C-alpha cells in the first residue's frame, strides 16, 4: 500500500515523522529552545476538569500536548483541574485516566491535581492581600457582574474595594474558616475597574462553596476560580508551555498578571492558544453531551453515536486512527469545523489494514440450492484479510441451505440492479455460482425463500467457459449460522453545524440515528471474535463486537470512502 490516497498521504500510516512536523506552536518551541528560554526545557500538561467524559476535541489537545513534549525531549502531565467540587466527581477522574491510557499516553509524573495546590494558592492569595492587590467583596454575584461595565463603559468600583489590608486578611481567613454562607463574600484581585479587557476588572479569585470535595473532603470552603488556579498550577509544576484553546486568549493578560505579582518557584510559564476541534454533525461541548445523556436521547456517555472517547471506543474506532486524525488536522489559530467523513476515512484506512474479513447477513433471506446433495456440507477456504499476508485463511461451511441479504434479491429488478433475480446467475463469495430458479412466497405476499441451482464446476471462483456473473454476494450457511444482533448508526445531528446561527442544537438531533437489526446471521468463525474486536463484514462495512454483549455488533463505519467523494466534488 504505497499509493497516495484521498488524504494526500504517501504511505499507509499517513504520518510525517514527529520531528518533521511543523505548526506555529512547534515553531515557537523551536525558537524558545534556540533562545535558551526555560533553560531549553519543554514541559506541557493536559488539564481537564473532572466534570464529564473526554471527547474527541480533548483528544486533539491530548495529542498536541503529549506529542509536543515527546518530540522535544520534554515531559507532559495529566493535571486534573479539580477546583469546583459542585460538579466534579471521582468517577469522571478515573474515566479520564483510563481514556488517556487507551489513547496510548502516560502522564510523566502520574496524575497531578490542582487540589494539591490549594494550600499554596491560599498563601499566594494572602500575599496579594498584603500587597494591597486583593480585597474581600461583600457584594453578591449579580451585583459584581452588573458593575463590571461593558466594552464601552468602565466598571463601577465596589464600595469594599478600599478595605484595609488587616480587614481583608481577617475576612478572608473567616471565609476560609467557614464563617460565611456561599455567595456572601468573594475575594477579588484589585487590578483596574476601567481596564479595556473586562477580565482584568477585579476578577474573582475565591468563592465560598460548602461542598465535599472528592479529594480534600471538607477541608476547604473557599475554592479558587479557573483563572486563579490555572497559571499558578502551571508554575508550581514547572510547565513551560501552557497550551489552551482560543477562548482563553482574552485570559492571557490575567494569567500573566497573577504570575508577575507572585513569588514564583521558577520561570513564568507561557500561555499559547490554538483553535479547538469542531466536527460536523456532532457537538463537542460537555454541557450538550451531558444534556443528550440526561434527557435520554442517547443510551449513555458511551453510546456509540457519542463523540466521547468511550463512545468511539465502543463503536470500534481504533485509538491510532483518532491520533492520526488529530495530527493530520493539526493546530491552527482560527476556529474551523472538520468534516466527520475525514475522521471516518482515517478509521476505515486503519481497519482495512488490520481487521479480519467475515461474512454476516444482516437481513436474512433463505436460499435453497435445489441440486446440492442433501445432507452434504463442504468447507470452503476464505481469505482472512487480503491486506495482511499473515492473517491466513479460514474454513467456511457451505451447504444447500443458506441465507443471503434480503436486499440482494429482487423479483422484478430495475435495469441497474445486477444482483440476484429470477433466471439470473450470481457468484457466492468463496462458494459457487448460483442461478435463481424460483421463489417461495409467504401468505402475506413477501418472499419467504429463493430457490436456486448451483454449478459444481465453479468452485474455483471461475466457470470453465469463462462466463462472469455481474455480482458477487455474501452468504451464511443456515445450519452453521450464529444468531446475533447488529446496530447501524447514522449522524447524531442532521445538520452539519448543529446550533449554527443561534439555533438550538437539539433541534437538529436525529432520532433515526440508530437502527437495530435483531435477526443477523454470522458465519461460524465469528465465534472467535473477541469482545471489542472489529471485523469487516464483507460488502457491508466494519463492525465492532460489543465489549459486554456477545454476538452484538456496532457498525463502526461503512466501506465507501465518503471523504474521497467530498474531495472530488470540491475538485
Ligand atoms: P466545555 O466542553 O464545557 O467547554 P472543556 O472542554 O473546556 O469544557 P476541560 O476539561 O476544561 O473542558 O478541557 C480540558 C482541555 O481540553 C482544555 O485545555 C481545553 O482547552 C481542551 N479542549 C476542550 N475541548 C476541546 C476541543 N474541542 N478541541 C481542542 N481542545 C479542547
Ligand atoms: Mg474548560
């Protein structure tokens, strides 16, 4: 496989070697190393909040952070940004660790936690108070927000802005000791209420929260905001490059302001923003994904239609294909949306190389070969994977009573239909040529069975007289078939850009995105397919064995390369 495919790659992996990769973040790091910044060290982190499961957008950030560190001989850690006990849960934290391991990455120093820095962050807050750079505000959240002003108008200073250092210290200690109710007071930085960047207008550093934190229990009743925790956590760990998505661009002056006003243990980390990943026909926001689960539109976070890593895993997407896709998409500074067909083409390409071929009939129609010796069974040899010379062959039982796909037969075929029809001959893959001699009709008028004759001289796949049927069908021996179920999936959202132009994304939810087929028939060799393994059902697509339910398969992707068609249409 060395041809250039529809993604423009010259080899089957599609990856340029890491050291050759180039984008604005890698250029920046190269420059830093050349300049001796950070003493030539590179350290990154992936900082999820444990309030949901990871999705493929997170995978892009994971690949970027871990790959970057590896390429430059640096390190990358997983840091759980567990600063809000209201929504964070230990089971989300465990799932995040598991999903990162599934992608094949390992946190350099084990899992790190922002909550481990609560003590240091608290000390730094007192340091700001002592420097006259932070104050306790008694106004409620709504007032604070209202008085922040707007782009055109400066904010209104809090009446508590000029409290003495001593009073601020006393009140902040009381906040931390649990003397006040949630919402009664906050600690704010004292920066500039007229700053052109609204985030610099005395941002909140600490809120009172009387919650049980999954790691620190009831020790704390003040919790740091994202802005107050993030840069300082980076600094404590020795992160050099703090890479985040574009919505944090406006937070960068604040990130730098905090670090500039504290006694840091080392260099000041540098924040760099890149565009988040968006994919057509889905949503990549934890809030919306949670809504899909909570309102019962999907079966759970691991529903195979979900763009979560758990959903994609259950669907059969190989982690290597997800990583190749993320690397191919690369990092940019401008937001955009990537076609889901591109992701699927990476999945298909990987599965084409690695998956075993099997025969399965999803909508079975019985086929009787009238001239096949009754009671006889022969074993037919079939290739396991034509892309993999080491995958070998298997024996498929063939006899006079088979199932074929209902779609592969028509009583009155239109002109473009080349498959089985009365009087017509087709090839059965790894079997013989058969010719339809008649049908048995059920009481309701539907076709109950197709009758055929077979040509015993076509067992090699060729006829001695050289005649060639126009179609080759897959089939399964009725007596040897394994019964199973298959689920087909369509797009989760009908619109390519759900929620565009202010619409409610849920308006384009596609209720027909799942179709259960309960009478599937699998060839006998399917008994060897492990839970989670993906196979190619001949002519139908790639299907993943459910990790829990035996003989239950999820369609991963179809066989047709939709991405190539999109590319062609665009010229
Ligand atoms: P939400 O979905 O509510 O916006 P979040 O995705 O930002 O939340 P975090 O747990 O804070 O949730 O994300 C962890 C990291 O993953 C952050 O650094 C964030 O920038 C990055 N990230 C999140 N979504 C994407 C995305 N779609 N593309 C690239 N990176 C992302
Ligand atoms: Mg976030």
